[in-house]
C-alpha cells in the first residue's frame, strides 16, 4: 500500500492507494495554520486512520507548498511560511517511525498526471496548480524534476512576462517581489483583482457565474486573468517546450480556459506553430495527493 499526503494551506489530505492505483482510503483535516507541531500531529492522525481503516501499513510520500533544500535539508520557499526552515522529513520520520519522501506539491501533481492522468505517456509534463497559490511542477518520463538546487519548476516566483504599462510593476506578494505569477495567476489573485475593481470580495465561482451572465466587470477580470496566465504559459513553452500542460487546482475547473488560453498564448510563442495541448488534471483535486503516494514508485 502507498500513502500520500497533500499538505496545503487550508487542508491536509491523505490517500491510500493499492499498488495498482486503486483508492483504498481518503480523508482530510483542516490545516492548523501557523502551528508546525500541530501539522505534524495532523499528519500522524491521518496516517493512523488510513492504516487502521485498511489494516495495512504503507510507504509515505508528502507533497508540500515548498521544497527541501538540497544543501541544508530544511524546507524553503513554502507559502505556508511556518514550515520554512524546518527539517520536515526528519521530524516526520521521528513521529511516524518510517522514512518519508517529500516533494513540492506541484511536482506531485505532475507525477500523478504523468503516471495515469492527462499526461500519461508524455516525455515532459508541465503541471500548473492554479488554486490558492500558483506554482508548477515538471515531470520527465514520469519522475519529478527537482533540479540541481531544488527549485525545478519554481514558476510562481517569476514576474508575469510581457507586463503591460497598466500592470507594471504589479502588486506585492508574499515572496517579496512584485507582479509574480503566484500572485496574479492564482485563484486568490483572480478574486483580489475583482475586489480591487469593485470593492467586493467574491469567490472565484461567483465571479465566473457573473461573467457567464454577461457582467462587464467580471468579464474584464476574466480576460485579464487569461492574458496573464497565457503569457506565463508562453514563457514556459518557449523555454521548456513541454509535450503537455496540465492544469490543477480550483481555477482549472473553469471550462472556458481550455478554449481561451491557446489563442492568447500565440502572440508570445517563438514558433510558427503551437500545438501543445492544455488539459485539465484527470484526477482533479485528488491528483496532488495521488502523486505524493506515487513518489515511492
């Protein structure tokens, strides 16, 4: 049995998979925000529940909104900032009495979709999480590309390319830089753009409902979002030229994106053709946690 944990900013989720990929157990808890020890305890609670429910023990992989530094072994670049600087793998191994494997959550999405999802069989998969934050992971032949410094796929920390005069320099982000992809291409950024234009903070699906009803402000917010995400994807296409883009996270459920992104990318693609598909994650909200389980493959 393989256990996978998706440690997110709002929830911590576990999945238990058979070696054939069959889901045996799944449960989630609210993330104890700002409480590192509380998060460790939540992980142990979920592991215990999964093993009690299945009657089996399993390997454990963990997806986090950051990564382990190859130099120090400590967590870095996590937007759940209370885990930064912590020896998470060693702390979990002490709590759980077993080895763990940890990867960036977007890398877990990439591995999941490259294994048996929207990128199955593709040589290079660039997976994008467009949820609370916006990050990305790269899978090459089904394995996560960590990089020499552990920053492979750290797409969200880059400024949205080809900024317009109206966009420059862009809003501040938790990273400390202005106008970054994580801030402008996330679901959070989508909501904040609408709030800045109207004074009202609505949820993403509420803004999309307004767009579909013909609301001009919601349409303008959506068009700006498509443009920024398309420019960011075009940068990846020019640099990485992946075989497939896969979108996960809450914003990936907006069906219009799969019609609107490719045309918006074309003016920025350095090629006479662009046929790379942009697909929704087959496993949806489960894809990241499934990828964490597959880290032991």
